[in-house]
C-alpha cells in the first residue's frame, strides 16, 4: 500500500511501500507473552542470538544464563511454541542424555561460552551444539566438554574432550582437546553430515577437519600431517593453520570443500572427506589449479569466504587475484572452483561479460560479502565509469550472467522512479534469485542525483529477478502481540534492526552449511522496535513454491 502523504516523516515510494503486520514471538519485556515461556521473570536472550535453520525450518535460539531457572538454555520455535532443546540444571529430556553412572549428569553450559558457530540445525529437527556437562554434586570443575546431537526427542552425546573411543575424533589414541574451543565451527550438509573444525591432542594440539556421519567420526585433514589420508596431496607440503584464515563449505550433495594454507605459504581450495584431500585451486597453480583464464594464468591470492553453489560440487571462492596472459593486468574476481576446471564469474577492470553490465562501468573492488542459493550467486562490489564511482549488489546465474540488483543513487537500479538506495549494508539470496536487502531508501532531491536526507527510511526489501522492488518490513508497519495482563494488542513499528544476529548481518550463510537469517523455504528473521520494547519476528520473504524450479525441496 503506497503512502498518500509525502514529507519529512514519509517516503513517496511509488510502487515500493507496503503495509505489513508481523507477530511478536520473543521479547525480553515482562509486558508481553513469549510463546512457551512464563509470563513473568527474566527471559533475556544470549548475545549469540538466533539461527533460522535452513534444513529444520525452525528458529533456533538461546536464552542467557541470567534467565529464569528452568528457562536457561537452547530452544526451537516452530511458529507457535518455543520448545527446549537443552537446558541447564536438568537430567531429563533436555539434559545431556548420559546413561549408567552418569545418568544424573546435567549441563553447566550449552553453547553459552562459544564466541561463534556454537549450534547448528539440520533436517528433521536435528540440532548439534557445544556443551559442558557433569555431576551436579561436583560442580562445573568436574564437568567435561563435548558436542551433542538433539534428535527431536532428546540429546545424544557425539564427542567428548579427552575421549579416544566412540566419542573421540577417530585418530587412534588421540582425543579432543579439553578446552571450550576444541570444536570451533560446526556446519551441516543437507544430507545430515556434520563438518567440525576441532582441536585434537594435548600440549602440542593440532587442528583437524572432521566429519560426523551415522554416529562415527571421519578425519578429513590435519595440520602438519604427512599421512596421505590427511595431507594436501601436493608433494613436500603439509596443511598449516587449519584453524586460522580458513573457510569451509558443504553442499547439498554432501561434498565438503575448504580454503586452507599449506607449508609453502600458499592458499588453495581442497575437496575433503571423500578419500585424500584433493586440490582444486592453488596460489601459483596453473592449468587445472589455475583461474581458467588462459594456459599461463595463475592465482596470486586466494582469500575470502567459500560459498557453496548448486548441487554439482561447485564452490565459489571469495576473491582470487590472477595474472592473466603475460603483458596484461592482474584481476581480482570471483571464480567457480570445481574438479573439471575453474572459471571466472566477475572480474575487475572488465566491461565485458565479467563486468557489472552497466554501460561504460567496470568493477574496481569486491567487498567480500557474498551469498549463494540454488544456481544463483550474489555479491557486493564497487565500480567506476563515466561521471563517478558507484557501489551496490549484483547477482549472477550461469545462463543469465551478471545482473545489477541495487546500486546506490543510480536511477536505473533504484527501488522506484522517485527514490534512491541510500545505503546497502546487508543482503541475502533466495534460491529463485530474489535478493533480500536490508537497506536505506530516500526520496530523490530535485537535482535527481542526491538524497533528501530527511526522508531516509531503513527497512527490509525484496528485489526479484523479474518485477519491481517491494518493501517487506519497516517503520510504520504493525507488530501484533499478546499481553501478560491478558488480551492482544498491536503497535506501529518504529525501527528494524540487524545487529543482534549471531554472525552479524552482512550476507546469508546457508549456502556453506551454516544457518543464517533467510531460509530456503521462504522465511526470514528480523528484530523490530515499538515504543518501549524490542521484539523478534519471523516473516515471509519470498514465495517458497518457486524452489522446485531449481531442484530444491
């Protein structure tokens, strides 16, 4: 619905503004009821925030340890109720699930000390999380750290620090390191396999990439190892710092990829967990390990965050700096990395098919923010050309090439004929190619090139492949809630926020096996303010029915 009033407090967003209503499902205010929680008492959430599970299609979140007794831990929200996954102070279904002489053990921590990537959700209601559990009579000093799998009914321990047997890493007499960083990153493939980066050993501990599948651990790669099963597969080299400067991606067909450094001080991309690690791209590597820009082209710098693409084992590597044929300039860009050979997607200093597809303009730099879903890839970039430099969001499809999505203060790629994009800090990508933008929009000034600052509004928007931009949620929309005193109420939203998400809010992470803020079945998450309180909401961001066209469930 378009606003009929234009002025300092309103945008004249012809064809853009909408009236939306969302329901509060979690709030820390004692005035409002949170589903599945008591009507009174502390219900504060952890600063590690929420995950919107791609496979489980539920919201997974944590309360802080200052929450009311019996409500300290991890929960899933299915759109109606919040159900506990793991709670402190209980040995029942939400406890650690230990047996025998350990049957009375309780959790002392459930992810609360993890700086990031401390819980993930897979298909069928599965959740994997870090925890610390032990005898409540002995206190936390006697507790052991580990990983647990919630199977929808209860919790099963799958890894324990100090263990070398079934709960160990599968490396003979070696055990997981007894520290809260022994499992630094957890990532789910859609097939139910769990990729973990872990610290193994004591004293001279080393980093390992491990896969958990069907109740067993499979080592995939290890720092410093010369074993054929765990080394880079390049003569005279070993992996270095698997836990620093690395990136992993897992795909729908269960293939696992990593961006890692080897002892010759070169970064590369490997396929893991299917026999010996196999290099697919390598700094100073040519031919099949090069960028695919000519027989002499080389990667000189591989960096960034790996993003899974498609279902055929393809990975997009964040940036790659390449030397093209002798005598030509080097290019930064994005590349498809796969066993059959690598190819560029987007390159700087190009106005051809690898450029931004804006006449006369070329990319100058890539911010590193990128996302992938289905057969689509999206990224943020700056560009230069006639008049001035620009920046914005672009998407790519193998049959359609590069398309501008949203460009700051450029009329052609603005949300409407009377507005500009003023800022584009965050975005996510749907499997049908829709880009979900958290950004600021302003009315155009009379000069046609600047913003009327007093009209700037920050909201969530959807930019489809075909059709016009629409606003999903923002100031002036309605929040509905239930009150502790009884009855329901509603209030206008005054602002939407993004900073509370566990991993920040730059681009979506689902495509590399980590939960994010946009799910493949069309849901997204947001934080909103009304006068006097903040609330967390879910809303539909795109039509999930179109997923079938890209082969997604």
